[in-house]
C-alpha cells in the first residue's frame, strides 16, 4: 500500500502522540499518520511510576533543569513552551485528574493510579482527531533526502513532506523501543551519542554488604568525585545481591554511566549526624560494646556486618570489646566507614532494565526551538531518542511531552508558512 500524508509520526509513545495531537489542535487540515511498532500505544508509558504514571513533577519549571543530566540547555525552549503546569491543565482538560505527592519528591501521579486510563484517553483523542494509526507497524527503512520523504514498513510505503521520529530509547526493548532505527539514522548522517543505561542499580566489588540484600537505608548521602564537580545525591538506598539500588543509587548511575567500571562512589550512612556527635555516640557508654552504643542509629544487621568487616580489615576485634578499650585510631577508621564508605563500581544495570536511555541523536543536529533536524528540512525528533535524560521524579515524561509539543507547534508553523 502507498499513501501520502502531510505528516508521518513514527512512534506511538508520549512524545509522538503529543506531537500528533498538538498538530491537530492547531491545524485541522493536515493529514496525519502515526506509525507504531507495537500492537498498542504507549507500552512504556503503561509501566511508568509503578503503573501509576508519574507524568511530571510539581517543582517550579526552573528547577527541572537541575534534574536533567545531559544537555539541559537544549531543553530550555521546549520545557518553557510546554511546562508541567500546562501538562497538568491538559490532563484535567482531557477529563483525567492528578494527585501531587509533596513528601514524595513532589511527584505528580494520575489520580486514578492507572496508566491504562491515560492511554485510553490518548487513543480516543487520536481517533477523534482523525489521525490514522498504523499498529504493529515497525518502520524498517526511510528516505529523507527528497522533499517528499518516504517511510517503509511491512508492505506499506507512506510519503510525506514532514516526518517526526519519536521512537524512544533502547531501554526496555520489549516495550517496542529497541533503538534499531538509530543505526539507519546514523547512515543518513546523524551523530548518535552512544546509548547508555540510565537510572539503574549499581553492582559493586565490595562483598561485605551482600548479606544485607533487601535492607533499605533512608536519607543517606551518596557522592562521587567528577573531574568538573562533585555529584551529591541525598535519598534512600537498598542493598542488593550484587551491590546497591534504590532512588539515590539509580540517580547516581545516570552520572557515572559514561565510564562506570571501577568508578569510586562514597556513602555517608548518617549525613544528619556530624562526625563529632557520632564519636560521642559510639563512646557514650564506655562499658558497652560499639554495637550497643550504635543501636537505634543504624539497623542492627548493618552494624554487625560493618563491625565484622572493619575488624577483619584492622585485624582487631571491635565486636566483643567495651568501647572504652578501643583505640581512637580504630574508632576513627570505623567512623570513616560510616561517614565516607567507599564502594567500587563493578558494573551498572543493563539496558534491558534501564528506566531511561542516555545518549541518542546528538542535540547539535536538532534545532532546540523547533525540534527540526539541522540536516534534513521537514524532519523532526522528540522524546527519549534525543541525547537528553533526566533523574527520576516525572522529568523524563515531561521532556517527552514538551519536546513532542514543541515539534508539533513547529510542524504547524511550517505548514502555515508553506500554505501562504
Ligand atoms: C519501567 C519504567 C518506568 C518509568 N517510569 C517513569 C516515571 O514514572 N516518570 C517518568 O517521567 N518517566 C518514567 N519512565 C521513562 C519514560 O517512560 C520514558 O522516558 C518515555 O516513555 C519516553 O517517551 P518517548 O515517547 O520518547 O518513547 P517511548 O515511550 O519509548 O515510545 C516510543 C515508541 O516508538 C515505537 N517505535 C520504536 N521503534 C519503532 C519503529 N522502528 N517503528 C515504529 N515504531 C517504533 C515504540 O514501540 C514505542 O511505542 C519509565 C521508564 C520505564 C522503562
């Protein structure tokens, strides 16, 4: 089958859907096709926020940029053109509602707690907008060089003067975003910044924490030294069979994923207690053991394993002795292990389980005010496939919606300019 459109959107995730709906909102004439590899739309969206859809964050939009790990400046135009307030308003306009979790990092979730509701509404809006949706249609080839671009999948060939790619990253490939088109785009002259897993657990070389798998610690400080600046993240961690996980660790993984192997990360397990206070605490009752004096401050099994490991390293038994009998230098060594415990990265989680893909189409080849390619006129990009990524908290979905909106607006502008 061969058909001509005014716009072909490749990818039925939040970025592609938002772009298609934005074009329709401001232009009722354009013939639009949305081509989706999966049998349903928004397969990754369905999994977000643990199925509750943490679609944005309630912080002021200026603070979003601090949550962007790569290429924050590229996102100025799109995030300011379509903000978190705009997205929340649109959600309400579409008959959905949201709830703000102030004490959960200001995350904004769908009130119903069901991403399925969101996907149903998006699908209804696309149908109402008269957009042709091609399900189960993985784009396998395209030609972007002519004014009329062509997109090929199964036995279809669609042509259009404008094509938007919103194919997502490479993570969770079972949701449809396998990143295979990156290679083709590379062949057409696009620089692909090597895709890397973001927001993943970290495997560590140290083994003493292994028996703690499943234990969480709240409000710790995780940091690493970077060539340019120190990266510090407060939050919860969880010990895993291979190392470390939990929100603070997932965030840290996004900062070290360019060169993770053997990177050193440090944890202050008690950032709200100064070293002097902690010293007083471990010596609070000289007749008692360190284990007793630390009780209630850290989990018992954590204290036990830490003291065993420190005793092994020092060649001195810290477990059985009264704290008054322990030399100051050995207490100092223990305090270092609580306030600046060093962990060496063995590896980071795989792309299969990454919440987000870092890397993608180079931002240098995309105009940030329109999302239009700097190589091919009439070609646009949106969402996670661009070399931008952010921390957890609803920022990645906001980026997908904002860049989709920005591209949609620019496509309308171009169509208007050409019709004059
Ligand atoms: C488990 C999990 C939880 C997450 N939770 C959150 C969260 O709570 N908050 C948040 O902000 N972010 C979250 N994210 C990240 C967020 O889901 C993504 O950043 C977002 O979905 C990106 O949107 P997108 O439209 O760019 O790409 P995608 O959602 O990946 O959509 C791309 C679409 O393109 C299609 N496609 C790919 N290749 C082709 C092709 N060749 N032909 C046709 N179609 C193609 C795919 O099938 C897919 O439907 C989570 C991610 C995961 C994996």
